């Protein structure tokens, strides 16, 4: 270090970039440049660049600090994800219904062939399965029977009113 450097260091400023206001910068000033602008225009340009950088930094920090906006974005993302899951669930349910309908059609065709080929055996087997189903799961049969009775009563009353 020379006498000139020592004198500048005492003031806190050097032109070689090692010390600025008493802080060592490792060869660069805090603005990231290795030299201080020498003309007023260059200094103004440096100030403008620094202000723009600080403005961007402030905006980024403000965005991070805006809890309401971040919460709204999180809600929006969650809602969109839920909509996507529901949509895919609906599509899967539609596919299962189609597959179930196809299976019912196949079973009905098979039952029709069996009924034509062996009517007595097919009816006995069908009745046995029906009774077993009613014994194992009586609730749907009770509800179905009640709906049939209700439909019959509604139909009977509507005919009585039109006469």
C-alpha cells in the first residue's frame, strides 16, 4: 500500500476499489463495477441504473410481503387443482358407467339366450338369485318396492282425477 492509498483509506475512499467508506469490497464497489464514474453524465447513468435495480428489488420484496395476494394465488391454485381432480373423477365415472352398461347388455343377451334355450332352468335360476339377493341385501328391495307402490298410487290418483 502506498502513501497515497493510505491517505485515501483514511478518508474511506480509494480509486482501486479495495475500500469504500471503511468497508472492504474485494476489488469492486458496491454497485458491481470496478471503477467510480469520472464524469457527471456517467455518474448520473450509474445512479439511474442503481435506482432501477433498487426499484426491481423493492417490487420483488413487496410482492413477497403481499400476504393477501399470495393467499389469493394459493386459493386460486388449490381451486384449479380441485377442479382438475373433479373433472378427471367425472371422466373416470363416465367410463365406469359405460363399461357397466356394456356388461349389462352382455349379461342381458346371455340371459335371453339361456331363457330361450332352457326356459324352466333359467327361470328357476333367476328366481333363486333374486331371492338370495333380497335375503342378503333387503334395504334396496324394500326401497324399490316402496317406490313401485308409490308410483302405483300416483298413477291411480291421476286417473281418478281425470275421470
